[in-house]
C-alpha cells in the first residue's frame, strides 16, 4: 500500500486541519493543532502517496493521525486517532495506535489509556484493548478548546 508514516511536524498542521474536517470533526485552528502537537509526548502521522489528493501537494496527503499525551512516566493517553474516510480499513489506524503504544512502552509508563469515540469501541477491541468505565467533565457543548 502506498502509505508512509512519520511524526508530527508543524508544517503538516494545515493538512491535519483538513483531515479532521474531512473526517467530520469540529474545526480546529492550525495554530491550536500545532500547539497540541508540541505539548504531546508523541504524534504519529500517515500519508498517502498518489495522484488523487485534494489540495496543496500533488502527491502527498495526510490520511491518518494519532497522538499520545501525558506525564510520560506514570501514564499516557491516546487522543485524536483519526483516519480519512476514504482510507479506512487499510490498517492505518491500527499501525498508528500500535506505534503510540510502543512509544509509551519505551517511556516505561504502566499503561496507555484512551476514551473511544462512539462507534470506535470495536476498533480498540480488535486491537486487544481492555474496556474500562470512565468519567469526563465537559466545559460546554460547543467548545473544542484551543481558541488560538
Ligand atoms: C476508528 C478508526 C481510527 C479506525 O481506523 P482504520 O484505519 O480504519 O482501522 P484499521 O484498518 O486499522 O482496522 C483494524 C481493525 O479494527 C476493526 N475496526 C476498524 N474500524 C472499526 C469500526 N468502525 N468498528 C468496529 N471495528 C472496527 C476491524 O477489526 C479492523 O480489521 P479488519 O479491517 O481486518 O476487519 C477510523 O474508523 C476513524 O478515523 N474513525 C473516525 C474517528 C474515530 O472514531 N476515531 C477514534 C477516536 S477514539
């Protein structure tokens, strides 16, 4: 498959904004995406090489991302796991999640956690993740954070 993998680089912030929008996620500003990457332990990106890209680069399209946040010593949490709708079920999501878990292991954290989005539980179960109940405090219905 014509996929390449790399780590988060600010120059791909704009591509990430487009990927999130194409995947139906609320809009995030490019500066806020870049800040979130800078404050993460690890950011993984997947690119498709081909001709049918939407904008910007004639050959390269960002089609997947995932990031790991946390203190890097006790715990790490997986966030923003997303694969472009046209490129799902090609193993991209599992490769990014496996890389995140492997990175967490190199840090020595006891476990990597995540909060599965609605409909994504089957994906994590397929990868061998254990189900846990979780609580979250929401600041508001319309806020995504990252106002910059
Ligand atoms: C969830 C998501 C990241 C999966 O990415 P992907 O690249 O399509 O996943 P993979 O191809 O690596 O799937 C690996 C296995 O997980 C399982 N799986 C994948 N997507 C699934 C889904 N939506 N429901 C149930 N099981 C799923 C399958 O067993 C699959 O293997 P198979 O294709 O051989 O049957 C992708 O569907 C996505 O971006 N969804 C929208 C955003 C989202 O919900 N992200 C999760 C945030 S917590």
